[in-house]
C-alpha cells in the first residue's frame, strides 16, 4: 500500500488470495469419490473435497448438468456416465484394452482366475481391465484402481521397463512391501527388476488376509519396443504353477504385442 494510504491498484489477471481456480475445485469434487465412497451426500462431498457446502453444491450441480455427476432420489451424488464416455477415448488405456481383450478372454477361460491389464500412471500401476472367473480368489483390485509398482506382479513389470529416472525416484525412498510393511532393500529390488527385464516375466507372491496370492505378469510392447502395458494373472498359491502359468501369460502378451506392431522376439 502506498504511504499516502491510497490502496495499491489490483494487478490485472491476478487471482484473489482466497480460493482456487474453478477447474481445480471441480477436479477436487471428482477426486472425492473412490472405491470406498461411490455415493456421497453434499456434506460428505464438501468435507472430502475441502470445499464449502455452498460452493460444492454450485459446482456439483454444474457437473451434473454436464453429465460428470449424477444425483439419486435421496440427493446423493455419484460419478456420471459422461466420464466413462470420455475415458474410453484415452488411447493408452482403451485402445490397448480393445486389442488385449480376446487374449485376456483366452487366459481367463484357461485359468478361471483374475486376468489383469495395466499401464503405468506416474508412480503407480493403473488397472485398465480385469476379467475374473467365478472360482477366482477374492481380491481388492478393481478396474480403474491403482496398484503399487513394487508390490504387485504387474507393477514390477511396469517398473522394470520404466525410464531410469522413474526407477531411481522410487529407489531413493524407503520401500515397504505391501501388505506386511516389510522393508525391501533397494539393492534387492534392483536385482528383481534386472531379472524381470531379462526374463520378461515377473512372479510376485503376496500374502493377503484370506490366502496367499501369486501374481504372474509379462510386458506388452508396441512399435519400436515401447512398453504399452502389462498383462497379469492372479492365482491362489495353493494351485499356482508360476512357471507353467508364466508361459501362457508370455504367449498372450506376445500376441497382444504383435497386434500392436511390436517386432517379434528373435
């Protein structure tokens, strides 16, 4: 403020100190939903997004008009189908899914277990599709959900073929295995990733509450040997034959890679 007490002129284009841009607040509303909170009241939506109720209602109403949100008879909000329509346009997920589905169906028919298709999104694996047999062991992973890179079979493959800077960023911090929270020495994980790259196969054993699960995963490539995603199968340890299953997963992954234009292995 000038010494004569006259308020300083407001700079054009400068955002007020209070509040966020509208787009950020709208995204915060959408981010309030997750697998455990699929339907939210206005109060819950406001609390989880940290947006005042009046603003949350105004934004949610606009998102509802566009189709990003829906509202049930009790006035609760849920994610709208318009977001699914937009999400199907993502080439890194939906295009890969279209090519992979016939191969995934074949694996599901053979294994009667969970067949997963995932891509890397930052420092996590994003599950693009999951097919599950009626006799499959219960798991929490869902389509659209996120998985750790270091504690899942599909995650290890994505990490093994990720750029070096991504690997080093993860290895620079203490790494704890999920769900038992045991510390994984960085050098041990480096050796695991080197083996995954060499074998083009990851085998990960995970002890969930119900029973031990074995994850077997193989990389999918597109043109110029660029990693397109990863194909994985989850089976109970009591019936798992990882190496035998690994051949089936690798064969399916190569088939998908071939359809995506990858060069055949020599």
